[in-house]
C-alpha cells in the first residue's frame, strides 16, 4: 500500500441487517480514491424485491417510491465487482458492508471478492480515542467533514472517503515514536491498517522535525504541560448595577437576555463570598444558574487572590463549565481565567505502569487496541484523565491496571498528570472538581482544598448520594474468584506458575518455599468457598421460612445467622497468603540486581494482585465482621446463578456527620454556597438541607424563572387510569401500554416514558411490541436495548419517530433541548420501592427514632424526583412539551397535591384518557 494505492470506499443501505433472513440492498455507493484524490463516484438505487420497512424509510429517507424503477442487484453486480478489483475495500464497519456485498455477489453467481480491507471505525477509534461516538455522522460533525444526509449511501460513502483522508493526515501529525509503536503492534488488528501506518512512518522518517509539543518518557510521547495563562494585574470591579452586568455579559453573549433572578443570584453570592458566610439557593431551570455563580466567583478570586472551589456531581456539568461558560466569560472579561480541573488520583494515568504494559506482548485484541488508543491519547491529552478515553469493555481492564494509585516520590509534572493537576490548582483562580474528589479530601494526607476562599456546591442535592457512594463497600463473589483465577496454582499456568519459573531459574527461592506458598493459596481458596457455602445454606433457610419464590433475592445480613468464625478464618488465611506473597517480592528485589522487562512486569502484576486482595480483605472485614448501626448491609443474588451472582452492599444510613466533618473546618474561615434546581419540597422545605447538615437558621433563597418561561408546557393528569394499588400489575401494565401507545402516536414519538421499576418497564415494552401498534417507531428501552444511558439518548435523538423508556437515571441529568422531546410520560409517582434495602434501612432508622418515614423520607424523595422529571421537558423558554401523569394517586391521595404544588406555574388539566389524547392531538397540531 502506498500513496498511489487505489481505495474503493463503499457504503450500502439495506432493508435490514441480515441477508440470510431475506434482507436486501436498496442503495449502493462507491467512491474511488487514488493519491488521496477522488477519481470516481458511483451510486445507484437497487430494487430489493420486497417493501422497505417503515423504520428503514425513517432512517434513510429512501421509500418504495425511490426504488420502484430501480433494477435488482444482479443487473449491477459485474460492474460493482470490477470497481472493487485491485482496490483496498474501505467502509465504515467493513463487517457489515463487505459481508452483505459478498452475499449479494454469491446470489448473483459471482465469486467471493478477495482483497485487503480498511475499517474506518477501527481506524477512527485508534486515532480519535477521545471521541464520544464513532458513528459516521458524529465523526463528520466533530471533524467538520461534509455529510448532507446520513444513512444515504452516496453521502455516507463520500463522507467515509473524506474521513479516510483525514485519518491519513492525522497520522502524519503524530510524533515519530508514536507511529513506530503503532506500526509495531498493528499486525494484531482486524483490518489492514499496518501498511497505512508504515507508509506514514516512512514519510515521517524522511523529514527532520523538531518537536516542541511533547516530552518523552522512554519511547512514549507525552503532550507538554500547557503554561498557566497569566492573569492581568488590573483589579476587576464587580458589576453592581443591572446595566453594568448587562454590558459585561453582552461582550461574551451577543444575544444575552436579562434575567433579573440571575442577577439577583450573582449579588447574593458576591455578598456571601465577601462576608465568608453560608447560603443556600434553589435556582430553577431558566435562571441561568451556572453563570449566576461563575461571575461573582471569578471577580472574588481575582480581587482577593483567593481561589474559589466549584464542585459538581455529573461530568456533563463539568464539561459544560469548561467548554461553554468559561470561554464566554473570558471573552466578556477580556482576559484569561486560570482554571484547574482536579479529580481523584485514580482518574489519572500512571505513565510508569503504562510503559511496563507496553513492554509485554499480549494476544488480546482488546488490550492491543487499547494500548494503541492510549499511545495516541498521550500525545494529545492535556489532563491525563483516563475518563477521556472511549474504550471497549475489555479495554477498561487495561485502564484499571494503569491508573494512578500512589503519589509520586517527587513532584514530577513533566510526566505525571496528577502532579500537573495539583500544580495547576495551586496557580488557579477557580478549581473545578466533583463531589467525590471533594469528599476524598477527608481521608487524604495533604488537604489540597485547605486554603480556598470559598466553595460553591452545584447539584447540591446530589452531595448526599456522593457521600453515601464514597463510604459504600461492595463484596462481589465473581471479583474474588477472578482474582483467585489470576493467581492460580502451578498446573494452571497463570501468574503463580510464571513467577515460580522465574524464581527457580534465578535461584531466588527454593522449591519448598514455593510449594508452601501454593498450599497457602489452595487453603485460602478452600476457606473462601467454605464461607460462601455457609452463606448460601443460611440464605436458603431464611428464604424457605419467608416463602419468597422470587428469582432475585435481597436480604439484610442482620437477618442471617452466619458463623462468625468461618468468615474470620477467611480474613486470616488471606492475610497469611498476602504475607508470604509479599515476602516473595522481597526475595526478587534483594536477589537480583536488575530484572529483565518481562520479569519486572510479572512482579508488577504480582504486586497488583496483592494490593487488590488487601482491598478485598478490608471490604470483607467491613461487610462480614463489623456491625455498625449507622450502616445498612444486605445481600443480593439471583437463584439462576448461584454462587456467581452473590453481591453484598454496605452503605451508610445517615451521612450528615460525614458531610459536617468535611465542611465544618471550611465554614470557620470561608464561604459555602449550596445550589441546585431542586432543593425543596412543599411540605418539607429543609429535607435536603437537614441531610447536608446546614444550620436551620440559614434561609433558603428560592429563585424561579418568570412564569412565561413555561408558556410552552402543559400538564395532563389522566384521571380514569385504574388504581395502581387496587388492580393486578398485569392489568395496570395493559392500561399503561394502551395510554403510552395513544400518546406516542398522537405526538409522532419524541417521548420519554419514565418508570420506577425495571420489571414494569420491560413488561410494558414487551406488550407494546406484541401489539405491533408502534412498529413505525424506534423504541429504546433502558435495560432492554443494549448500550449506556448516553448511547440510548443519542440514538433516541437521531430518529424523528422514537420513544425512550427509562428508569431512575433518566429522571434527572438528561438534556434534550428544543423539539427533541415532545412529551414526558410518568407511569408511576417516583416513590422508592419499600423493599429496596437501602431505602428500607433509612426508613427503619427514622421509624426507630419515633418519626414518620413516609413524610420525612419517602414522600420528599419522590417529589424531588418528580420535579427533576418535569425538568427534562422544558430546557429553554422556546421549548414546548407535555408532562403526562398516569398515576391517579396524584389526584386521589392527600399527598398528591404536594406533587402538583412542586411544579412551576403551568397549565394543569385532569382528564380521562380519551379526552387527554384528543387534547394532546390538538396541542401537537398547534405546535406544528
């Protein structure tokens, strides 16, 4: 392969995914490229010999009308085959396009096509490891590649050709050592990228270039640390008046609209920062909360030369701050803002660990692929935050091995990204972090956040959950067995076998010592298995007494009578093995002056296993051997997979003291501002602030958008749904499916359907599929459709006619602005399940204190979620949408009014289903 190589870039559209199931091609496009120039384009519709499914028409905008006069594939087969001769086959997912094409060639009586292939998905994943998505349309958008109509073969093939050329030029920008590493490892890839890498390497070697952008750790190119921007010496004067604030923000946002509540928020925070007091602000959607706290924070930091810390819960908000608001304010101020993003140590890469991984040769495709992605990423990343990498599930295992777990012996920001982050934070005006990192300051030796002038805690209601997560302990049976499997005995040829061979070869240990270590290992595993057998016996006994014929079992550990001595024995035998395994490391260290790289790597793996087992043993002790009344501890398992499904959780019930321990020292010398869109509920205004340990004397300032902000919103309460507590679940699901189907068809899709139960979600989706009433729509369902929450959301947004069924995580933190979302349907009021162990433990804790767990926990939690659910609908003053509640309890129960009162001032109609559907249709037609 070289620059004169002929590339045939192919894209096809089909009636489905499987030619074996009768799916056929409906369009094909081929772009020929030589010398990195396009020399020919070919595109044609193809008659599939069958109707095109409606969802394919929606996806491709190719209808039966488009192909009615087209010829079948056989009429084009010879010419297409000829175009592919002597060419490298290129496609965005070659597995699909080439396999489909081969099947069509076979049907047409032509021989199988043979040749080299390049998959631009595989290539793009390596070269752009930080991309959120590798779909062609997303890459085209990110890289400014023209793509007029995604999922049309002619446009897609042309965009893929441009993508290939872009990747080639990207290769030429990489450091020479990075290209050498890429080529060395590329022979294990699935498509023929090795030659492409080699061609780039030849060109790179022919040029004498100085590299001022990177530093080098052995043969790893690392992007240099960016210099801290110099702030201006001129002291900024905080804009006191409305006119001054408006003049400032118009410099950064040309179409800035004055929102009095936003300016009020700025003034409140400015006063609190200067007074060094504590304040709580509930700022609803439409206030412009982020700018509301950033403006006073930056002015205060610049004026006093004291840093301000901003903590958030979600990475989405962190990204929004860095990519949107900060650049706007820099433009408005006319000077740089020194920002430091600081996360927990485990988020950052350890270069030394990575370098050792590079020295090993592993047959795993995932590991090889992730190493290549990481090499490219290191040449580009500013932060060294491993969360930037978009890797496969198998790749995550490698990332876990190269995470930073210990402080460097000396500060070395040249190579160490964690040290860079700490150094940046010392020179910053604003430190942006997350709740987990802030909470970890409690157990860190050196308090990084000690000298800040103030803290702004955004998404404050989530700080409680962050504190719970921080103190959570989890025991997982499969994790323990995986670690044991990594060690193995001599016959298994795992890590112990490899270590043993080296120790004997180097005469570091005698065979008796190694045999003793193997016996300790066998005893450790047997003791663990004995404890698990005792646990399973006790679970079976309790379940049989409770008559629980469920597949998934959840039990409090306090309900089980576990033999303490059996579980203590596990802890003791694990510690004995750790002691002996650590002694082996000492022998290696003292017995050999210098180890070969592959032996060093073995020792690194051995130390990693010891460290992991020490962590697991600590968790074991806390879960099985320690009884703390402030913690709930429960077991979960699935009867279909025992013991593999065993998991135990230990979570704190009340984290107020933990949060107080963190903030009490801060309160004594700096300002603390808590803010969120949802901090209060009508009958229990201090539900969140009490859990955060905020003094009752501190008032909650409530800032709400003008009522006109919600002019586009309608709320429908369906008042003839069956009583959820008076009918069977199957009858209720049938009514839900009927209501959802009607609402979706009336709005042409663009609906979120929110559940509180994964089981009910799945059964509703199954019933809707069986009815075939939404066959014209793309249905995405959390826990049913594969993919993460964000992947489901992106897929939902790509289709004009789609529905997304979600559970807990879709009630908040999800943005679908504009026309992307027409309706949110609430199937049940979002109460926690009374059987959820974590909720049950907190409810019992409140009850034992003589208080009402429903009014003090269940109800306010549900109202907070309900408010968040409504918040998905209206994200700007131009948005329009309907909020449909199917749960009649909002009307029939005395507490229902509190849910209604928690909503902003919007039109609320209580209607029977048929009237609601009719009204919905009228609303939607007006909107269009």
